[in-house]
C-alpha cells in the first residue's frame, strides 16, 4: 500500500429482504463500473414501510476503491 | 406529497433473532396504533448479553408517518 | 444494580456471513476473557470487498461488563 | 418559568415554495393539536427533485411545547 | 424482555435548584401520564440566567417506556 | 423502488440572493449532467461577507440520483 | 492569504421575517464592531412560536474575520 | 425580542464541590464583565483527579448575552 | 509532561443519590486498580426509573491515566 | 464567485512519511483528473502499523473544485 | 487550579508550510493579545489549493486561557 | 482475515516536536505491551501552551490490534 490514493463514493442500496442484502446490492452495483473496490462503511440504515410492513431496506454506504 | 406534514417518533424494537427482526417488531408495533407509517431510520443498534451470548438485539428506530 | 461500576471496551468482530454474525463473534470473543458481559452497542458497520463481493463484514461494538 | 416541564416532538413540514414555508407548515400543523407551542429547532433541511427542479422542500423540526 | 417494544419521548425539565432536580421533575411529569417508564438519557443541560445568577436549570431528557 | 441503487454526490451551490436559491442553483447544475436526480439533503449553509454585507450564500447539499 | 490569522465568534441573529434575514441581522451587527468580516457558517436555525405562528427566526452563526 | 442580536462565548468553570457549582462559577465570572447574560448551554463536563479522588469538576459552558 | 503517554478507558458509575456521585463512584473504582488516574470526561448521563422515580443515575465517563 | 457551483469528492491519500504528505498525495492525485481544485477539508487521519511502527499515514480529505 | 475560570476562543491559523505550523501561527497570534494561554484543541484542518498544490494549510483551533 | 476479532484502545501520545511525533509516541508505547498492533485512528489533536508557545502536542488515538 505504498502511497496509493483511494476514492470514497456514497451509494444507497435497497432490498426487500434484509439490510445486509441492501449493502450487497450497493456493492454489486458499484463494482459494475469500478475496479478495485476495497471496502465499505455503513452511513445510515433506513427503509420504506407500506401497509405496516417493511417494503424496502435502504442502506447508505461509503464505498472505497483504489485509483490506479 | 403536496405540503403534507409528517411526524417522527422514536421506538425501540427487540428480538432474540436478528437486528432486522428487531426493526420489524418496532414497525409492526408502531403500525398497530398509527395509520400511514411511511419510513424508518435506524438510530442505534444494541443488545443484551447473557452467559456470553446475545439474548436480545435492540434497535432504536425513528418512525415517520403522515398526519392527515 | 446498587452502585455497581461497569466498564466498556471496544471490539471489532468480523464475519464472512452477516453483520449480525460479526457482532456475535465479537461478543463470543469478549466473553472468553470477561465474566459478566451485559450489553453491547454497535459503533460502526463496515467490511472488506474482494472481486466485487463482500469478503467480510466488520462491526465495531462497545461491550459493557460489570466490574466485581 | 418556575419548574415547568416541556415536551419536544419531531415534525416534518413540506412546501413547494421555500424552506421557511416548510417550517411554517410544520408549526401550523403542530399547533392545531397542541396548545402552548413555544419554540422550534431545525434538525434537517432536505427535499424532493422532479425533472431537475425542487418539487418540495422538507424540513424536519423539533417543536417544543409546555405541558400544563 | 422478550421482544418488547419501547417508546422514547423527549422532555425538558426545569428547576431553580440543580440539574439533577430538573431531571427528576421531567421524570415525575412524564410518569404522571405514562406507565412503565424505565430509563432516561440526558440530551442537553442548559439554563436561564437573570441578574448574573442561574434562574433555572433546564435539562432535555429522552425518557423510555414500555408499550404494553 | 424494487432493489434500485442510488448515488449521492456533494455539491456546493452559491447565490447572491438567498440560501434557498443557492440550493436551487446546486440542483440545476447537478441536473445538467445527471438524469434521475431525486432528492437533496442540506449539509451546511455558509457564505461570504464583503463590506459588512452577505455577498454570497453557499449551501453544501448532498444530491441523490438513481443509477440505471 | 499569506499566513493570516482569523478569529471565529458565535452570534445569534433574529428576525420576524425569514431565516436568511436573521443571518443578515447577525452579520450587520457583527460588522458594526469588527472590520474585515469575511465569512459565516450557520450553526443552528431555531425560533420562537406565539399563538401558533413563528414570532422570530433565530439563527446561530459563526462569523469569521481577519485579525490585522 | 424584536430583532435583537446575541453573542455566545465559551467559558470553563471549575469547582472542587460539584458540577453545578462549576457552572455557577462560570456564569458568575462571565457576568462580571458582561451585562445581559441570558442563558447557558453545557458543552462538556470533565475534571481532574488526584490521589483517586475528584479534585475539580470542570464544565465547559456556552454563555449567551444580548448585544445592546 | 515530557512525552508521557496516557491511556483512556470508559467506565460507567451508578448512584442512587446524584449524577456527581455516580462519577465519583466510577473514579473510585477505576483508581482501585490503576495508579496515576489524572482526569475524566463525561460521555453520557442516563439512569433507571422505577415507579416513576429515578432509581439510579448512571454516568459513562472516560478516565485518563498515565502509563509509566 | 458569482453563482458558481462546486463539487466535493472524498479522497484518501497515504504516505510513509507524514500526515501532511498524505494530504499532499491526495491533492496531487485529484488534480491529475480535475481542473479547478480549490480547497480541501481533512475528514479523518488514520494509518497502518507494522512491527510497532507507523507504516503509512492515511488521511481522508474532501476536495472541492469548481464546475465550469 | 482552585476554582479558576477559563475562556475558549476559536482562531484560524494558516501556513504555507505545514498543518503544525498553522497551529503555531494561531497560538502566536492569540498570545499577542492574551496572557495566560494554556491549551489548544484542533477543530478542523483544511486548506486552499492552487495549480494542483496546497497553497495554505488552515487549521481552526480552540484556544483556552485563564481569566484573572 | 477470516473471522478475526480485534480490540480498540484509546491512547494519548505527547511530543514537544510535532503532532505526527505524538502519534508515533502513542504507537510505540502501545506496541511495548501489545502484539499485533495493526492500525490507528486520530480522535483529537490538542496541546499545552506555555509562554505563548506550544509546549506539547497531545494526540488522542484509537489503536487497533488483533486478539489471538
């Protein structure tokens, strides 16, 4: 890791299933357009409710990747 | 969403199973007495430990609902 | 709980499976060397990504235990 | 103000016009059901965007009122 | 504590005497209308000054209670 | 909103007129290069002062948009 | 800006009209006794409510000025 | 309170006796050189320990006063 | 204080009497096993409520001590 | 600075030498692909340790640049 | 330190050389007009960039001094 | 990094020379009694001032190490 530079972007993943799955969806999407994704940090977990049940988990994550 | 007003309340759900389940329990309980629950935001995830194992997840959530 | 004193330590659990499992691993490890672990509070949820997938969830938790 | 007790609730006002107007709508709505509303504190200013323009300002305010 | 749900409200107690007394006044008032008050968390300690002396301590507390 | 992924960017709008106008300028600029801008969240309101008067309001906003 | 030193003070402006006007009043007052006021940063927006309407916006601003 | 402007300064009071007394000492000192002190907000409570006992409570308070 | 190194630990003191007493109990307990305790910083003040009255104040403090 | 719009990105610079050098590396890298970089704000300073010595300083900085 | 009262002011030092030097410049300037400066706390480290290089480090520091 | 558990402790390093050196002193001291120190995160940079000059930088760092 000699003097590399990394960039952090903020992405919101959503999932009807679980909060972990919302994170996974965010990582998968970010990795489609970025090489070298290395880590994530959860910023906020929230969600939408419909008819008294959780319709979607939404997780805001910072995603870090190495700049070549 | 023309000039609606919403209210946020803070609720703590608990679950012996998972942190997502603790959120679901909070939403279910809030929806018993409130119509129009629309979203939630996790404030803190914590829990009780007994005999070296997690006895309950406790998740503090803000729950938003539309005032008619 | 008459005038007991508690201590809080900060531990990072990791898991290839889920964020809840990372918390459980942190609690299990802390309980190996500490009696009287009573509660935890999640400080941050993060993780490592390899080849576009989550390799590990890492959860920083504060763990509280009673001093005898 | 001799030993009075106050309560704080959190309300989200929205407005198509301005952020100040969103606050006013929150205060007006809160005052419909509460006597003795005395002050507010802005928690967050946000809004919805449609077709590249702000459709609604949404302001989360804490509203304080005296309990009789 | 099997899967109970709790609610948190925010109350401001005041006292001419001490900051602890302001907390006590907040708890006493909250307990008049709520059963099952279980804990509090201080959010902010502030106060009014008149003629160079503290006229009132005001303490903002979150009060937690179990929903039946 | 089935499993969509969103991105958040941070933009600073400025205006000689008002803080709301600075937000509008940020949203307008962001929408020039981004489709599907959906919401914003104010991070900070600041400004420059010249000759004792506000020369520019500057508002830092997070802008959220859907990734296709 | 070669090695200048600046000072930040905290001022609360109020206005019956708008939150921006409360900021302007704070800046105007600060500029009466200070030369070289250069910028401001909003810390909190709050206000007083009377008879269900906003009586005053109050905005806490940090004001920066150059020390000669 | 028609369009008044207030200033906030930060003062640290200390006391060998109690945290409330440390606040009172800060207010008394601030009022020696300032007219119109109106309110305070506690920022941090800390203290020095000597020989296993609290030697001084130190409380950082913001003190607000009206500018004439 | 020439190049000394200090350690901070987090301790929760409780008291049936007062919040200051809860701090004192935390300091006393920490000093039983640590030499050179030098200062503390309050992190959070909370407590348990039973039958509408405060049963215990609980204060989370960081305690700093010099490493020899 | 008439109604310009700026963008903030988050970059992590690393350096084996110093924390300031880690900032410089982040700025240099960001400036390779961006014109008009105007300012930075340090978000966090951290680093890796190997064999009891600091192997790299890592500094997370927000970098602001003008959008044309 | 028997019942002394201290004041905290906020100062921004700048330096073309290093972030530590920006702190030193802030302390030197503050000490020109204040006796008894005792400590500082860094609030934020930022800076200006020109032509892809750091033109100035700017460090916001709180400076504490004893009131006689 | 398969399901390892890490611990975070908080240490304050001081130095008469520089803030980076204060961090190094903290790391060196922590590594004397801990194997497997892996990373640090700066929490706060502060210092003591004597006769208008910085006598010591003091940096509070969290230090992370792997539990075997």
